[in-house]
C-alpha cells in the first residue's frame, strides 16, 4: 500500500491516462487520503485526484517529494 495522504503530489505512470498531454509529467494533488475500494473480488487502493474524474488506482501513481 502506498498510503497517499490528502495534499500529496503525485505523477501518473504505466497507464493510458499517463500518455494524455493533460496529465503526462504533471504534478497532481491528492484530494483525499487513499483508501481500499472493495467493490469486486480484488480490492484495490485508490485515491481522488485534483482535476481527475472519479478515483484513481494508486498503483499507477508515484509520490513526488517537493
């Protein structure tokens, strides 16, 4: 688990969204702490991000220390 916190800055990687010029190489702030999404058989750690619709899997995010 990455345990991202509200206010952390992250960049996207290894996903289709990371190739979008809107997000590619851009710092994005977490608007919530990360949490476990438990809808299906494979729970996944997710977080809400500033300017991104819905929540996002933390496995595609890298925390950036400023």
